[in-house]
C-alpha cells in the first residue's frame, strides 16, 4: 500500500516539477531583450569631422559613445583606433562604476564622473575613484573613415585579446 | 455533521455563526486579543503603517486610471494629464508621493522602537524577520514607483541600481561573480527603455503590492502568539491577566483587549498623524518631489548629482566611499545587517536599551551613525564629506560585528 502511495506521490511530484521548470523557463525567456531590441544594435559613425581634443557624443544601443580625436602631440596608447591617419579614442561613455556619464574637461584632458567622483584620462583609463576598469571600447569594424559599431573587425579582436577592454 | 438551525434567518448572527464561527474569529482576532497596558504611543506605529499603506493603495488606484506606461507618454501623463487636466489629479499624486516618503519615516520609527525595547527576540524573531521582509518589499515598491514618471532621476536611478546586479568586477576570482548579461536581462534592453518601464510598472502596481499584502498578513500572524512587547520587556501571563480582565478586574489586570480598547488609542494617534500627514500633502508636498525628476528622461545626459530619496541615503552612503567591489560587499552587508539582529544579540534580556549597559551605547551610536550616513549621502562626494562618510560606513559595519560580543557579557538585570 505504502509503495503504491509513494509511487503516486513521486509521479505527481515529478510532473509538477517538470511543469514548474517549463514555466520558469518561459518566464525567463519573456524577460529576455526582444529580437527587435537586439537587431537594432548596429550604428555607423563617420570619424572624419571630429576635431582634436573635442568630445563628440554619438548613440549606440541607447548608450552614449564618446569619440575623442587625440592631438598630434599626445602620447601614443594602444587603446586608440587609427583611421585614415588620425588617432581616435572611441569608448562607451558610461562610467564603469555604476553607469553615469562622465564629463570631458578639455583643459585637463580628463573625464570626470559627477556621481561618485571617478576620473579617467584622455584614453579612458581610470586614474582616480571607484571605477574598477577603463572605459569600455564598443565592438567596432573600420570601414573607410567610418566605424560600424556592433560588428567586430580584426582591430577590435586584437584589443579584446590584449585585454584592453571588456566585451560590451 | 455540525448542527444547523433550520429556523435561523439567513445572514442573521446565529446563521453566520453556525457557518463561519464569526464569534470565535472575532474573539481571536480582536476582542480577546490581549495587549499589555504598559505601552506608549510608539506601539501605534503598526496601525499607522497599515493606514498609510491603505492610503497609498487608494491614491494609486486613481493615478492608475490616467498613467501611461510608455516611454514616450509616461512623463506627460503624470506631469501634464494627471497634474493639470484630471480633476483633483494633483491631490492623488501629492498624497501618493508624500505617503511614499512618510511611510519610510514611520517604518524607521517602528523598527527602532523594536530595537530599543528588544522586541525582536525570545519568541518574537519571526515578527522581526517578517517585518524586515516588509521593509525590503516596501523598498522595491518605492524604487519601482520612482521609475514610473520617467524623469531624469527615474532613468538614472534605474541605470545605477540595475547596474549593481552586474556583480563583482570580472577580475575577481576569474569573473565567477560577474554577470553583465543579467543586467540586460533585468532591463530587457541594453539601457533602461520601454521593456524596463513596463515591467517595473507591472511590479509596482501588481506583483509587489500583492506580496506586501501577503507578508502583512504573515506579520500579523507572527504577532498573535508571542503578543506585543511592553515598555519594561516583562513576560506577562496573558491567560491569567485575561481571566482577571474578563472577571471585571479591569484595573488590576495587566492587559486590555485589542478591540475596542487599544484600537481607540491607535485611532487617536492616527488622528494626530493624519493632521501632520495632510499638512504635508497640502502645504509641503515639494519635499517628496525631486525637481530633477521634472526633466524628462535623457539617456545622453546624466544629472550633475545623482542621489536617492532620503530613506535610501544611509545604505547608499555605505556603498559610496569604497571602490566598486568593496562597495558592493558593504552595500550587501547593509541590506542584511538588520535581518541578523535577533541572532547577533546574544543576550537573553528583553528590556529597554537604556537598562542594558553597553547595548545602550550601541543603540544610540547606531541611531547617530544612521543619521550621519543619511546626511552625508545627500552631500556631494567631495573633500571632508567623503572622509566623514567613510568613517560612518566603517562604524556601521563595526557596530554589527561587535554586537555579539557586547551582548554576550550582559548580565541579567
């Protein structure tokens, strides 16, 4: 008798658990970003109009993208992107601490975040405060004088492999 | 089978009693639910919270009739439609905003009363834990509600708080505690957007209120057997005292029934409270309406200074002075510290803090520290403020670390 009851209990329990797992998976998938949100994640930006030491802000996946043409006399950094003879810093303009937008202080050649006081130098490396890492470089592919953000080209792959940025 | 009187009139007292035992229910939940006499106005905070929650629900229902959870129209539906077109729409909004802020003030008073009188231990642990669960749910409710007007503070608070769920830096332990994909999953987008707004809208108007109501019922249930504490922390023989009261020795008995005797006192305190509450609603609602949130959300512009509402400032200030990973640990600690109170307090003594030796010092240092953290959280993270904030955060952590040691030594008075 007890064996039959145990069997019934286990059968009921297993089916209920299976159903619960299925429902949980469906719930998880419902919270996922929609395909339309994911597929809208590509942006082409022309770098040629950028001026030296003057911050340009573009938008990619809803996030601000900072483009900063480095002055000719600025020290070289492997975080720069070389396009048509110019050296550019292209980063996601969100502080790597908690995601506020840092301001660029052109006279100090420095980014400063007002939220928690974090600072970054002109190639986006964190120099002060709570940010744990340099500003992230978005995935890019060079095409003439433009960058296609969201696609990955060999230059980006190299930076990623060298650990200069995280995948965003 | 139970006995049913055929002659009982439908819905008469007798008829209902036979079907639902209304007399027994009434006794257990109200007329023979005994409350100690030796209490003060601080014991009315629970009912004030219940009443304020009721006001939040009623004002929320009216706001819900015109609010539009769409990133393009949300801001205007609140700031234009509800505020200037809907008849008395401003009233519901100001009641809702003021109540959301004041409810936390009363929660803190309720909490610190419990800590001061030792009402979290010796049979009252479940009251404390369910109460802390309510605090977390109210915090989630407040945060999700803050997203809805879709102003600059909504957007950037949403950005900063969801970013906390990214976890620790990828460099820590090979990135096992780093979940960047989780943040996008939570938002349903790369940044807070339409999916984010609609899901927080759902949480705010349905799932969280439902959970809050369920936990309020649990909170009441945990209170029924241990009964409320009293001003001296005395153990009362409730059966004996109840017998005395029922025999007419009301003066000698140490207890009174919840209804109508205690409730009448509750209602008086509530009256005083609502005078203050409606004074704020009609004349000083602006303290609950951050001016920065009257700019529409803009993902390309961070406000110069981001700070949470006053009731989150202390835990925000514990996060702020550290680097990202330490800050996350400190912040996580601040969230669970109060949950642990019944287990960190090793003393069996239930008495007011002022009668408990070192615990008295502990209690008042904790109160002052929370106030310092709150003030520092509002000030910009510069110069001396950063240092005071760091010291206050370290004091908070130390307080909970030393509590078991200072209470272990406590002698039974």
